[in-house]
C-alpha cells in the first residue's frame, strides 16, 4: 500500500532557527496536506498543496509540492516556542477520498 | 464558524462495556471520516461516509466496531464489547466534496480498563 515517510521522528531546535521537514513516498500524490497536532488536540491543517511545483506560504510556514509529485517539504522560519508539536504530512491520490498519513515529526523548540 | 465537534472528550470504561462516540461534522461538508490514533500505529482510517452513506469500512478492526450516519449533521462510532486494546484517541474529520482538505475534531480519548 501507499506509505509516506517522515524522518527523523523527532527534531530539536533552538528558538529563532529555521527548520525543514521532508515527506517522501514511492507513490504519486495529487494533493499534499500538512497538519500540526498539539497535545490533547486534533490535527490542525496548516497548508494544502494541489499542483506539482507549487510553493505556498502561511505566515512563517512555507510548503512545496515536489515536482515529481512523490514528495513535499515544510519549512518553518524563525521558530518560536509555540511551534512545538507533531507535524504530519498527508497525501491524496485522487483515486479515492482516503488520505495517507506520515508517522509525524515531533518538533521541540528550546527557548 | 464551528469546527468538527466530538463528544465525549474523554471516556473511561470497563472491558465488556458498550462505548458510543459522537461526531458533528462541519455544516455543509459532504464527507465524514473516523480515525483512530495510537502511539504504535499512528493515525488509522476506520471508515468514511459520503452523503451519509458508508463508502469504505475496510479499516474497521473487527465486528465489535460499527459506525452510523443517520443524517448529515451526526455520526456515531460504537464499540461493543469494548476491550483494553481499543484504548486510543478517536478522531472525526469532515470535508467538502470539491476540496481535499480534511478538518479534524478535537478527538475522544478512550480508555478501556
């Protein structure tokens, strides 16, 4: 079946640093979504990408839809303590309505 | 605008008891999804509905699990009888037909003793 690979499992950065996260797959996706989940809450949608090569920003967050359609990247610039959480990528093939999720990356930000 | 609403937020029950989780999707959304999240397995899709009709229930782990959507504004996920391995956080999500973005509720944390 389809799988999305996110690594490493955890990232530790200093406040103010930029961080980049990858999401890769051997399958092609038509839509990429990035979510953030904080403790005790549901995943919150950060950015949606619909076209290969698309680059979209949401404040300090920037995400790109890989040109091969098999990967996506999320960048967070000038990190702050409230960026702490688990970041999930999710992909949709269009063949059905089922999202495929990565395992998530836990981000820690040291003040 | 109200997001996806789930109740209860926390449920503690004893093995063998029936558990019912509830979800109200975002108004106007056509799809509703039930997920389960555990540390070991991450986010798993259990079942999803389109216009109140179950489309794919291949993720439902066993016959002990059932889901219904009697109308566009309400869905339930029932576990009967519950077992300790059902302990997890259960999420409901919804989306519109013409958009691929799914919006999640806050989840129900289920603990089966």
